[in-house]
C-alpha cells in the first residue's frame, strides 16, 4: 500500500469516526424534542428530573476527569465527545439541559416548545448536515457550512410552523436561529438558541 493510499485510509477512518460521534451527539439533541410533550403530563416532575440529570452528569464528568469511570455515562460521553473536548470537561450536555430548563421557566408553553424544537432540530441537525453534505465553508464562522446553515433554517422553519401555524413568524424564527447558529458560540449555542428563539416567538405571536 502506498503512502497516499495509507493516508487516504486514515482520513476515511477519521471521517467515519467523526460521523459516528456526531450521530450520537445529535440523537441526544433530537431526543430533547420530547421534553415539551412530557411537560404537559408532569411539569414539575420533568423539571426536577432534568435538574437531577444535570447534577448527576456534572458529578460523573468530574469523576471521569479524575480518572474514575462511571458506568454508561462516562462511556457515552467518551463516544460522543468531539476532538476539541478531548481531555476536557465535556460541557455540551450541561448547556443542553440548562438551555431547556431556562427556556421552560422563562417562556409560556408554546414559546418554550418552539425554542426547544429549535434546539433539538435546528441546532441538532445543523452540524450533522454540515458534516455529511457541507462543502462550502462560510468565512469567519469557525468552519460552519452553507449546508449546515440551510439545514438549521429548514428544520426551524418546519418545527416552528408545526407549533404556531404562522408562515411569517416561522420564517423570522428560522432566519434568526440560522443567524445565531452561525455565531461560533461553541457549546453555549445550546443555551442561547432555545432561550432566544423562545423569547422572539413570545414577541411575535399574539
């Protein structure tokens, strides 16, 4: 095998591994779309469970950083963590849960649902779309792609319309979510997107 073929094989393996990690991460993201429905059945218990999950994750990740592996949780964290998270506290799940809790506590149910859907589907599918189909990188966005941004736009457009049934409002929310997603916020987009989109929907929907 030539050096070029060997290099190509290594790059393909790295790409497959990155896609696997992204699928795991975004599956968790998309599952958060279930939260608004669960809240309609048991509001305070669901918020309480989210708070418990947050505390347990922080404890688990702290132990992992100290060399103590927590069954299941530590393994999922290692499988889903990005290269930038290697040897670091993986912050994504913390901001994800905080984003959901803050959005639920700040906004009315319809607005909170729109904000959480924007997080689950818009942000959740954007990086996956970028990984799979992204060829054109948008300047000054730390690697964000046109494909990823368009994925975010259409995901938020559809999910917002599903809730509010207003085409103009859905369009504004989708454009806003796409703009926020373009900002290189790192893991803090999990917090900013649902809160901002939920708040904007509160202003737009009368």
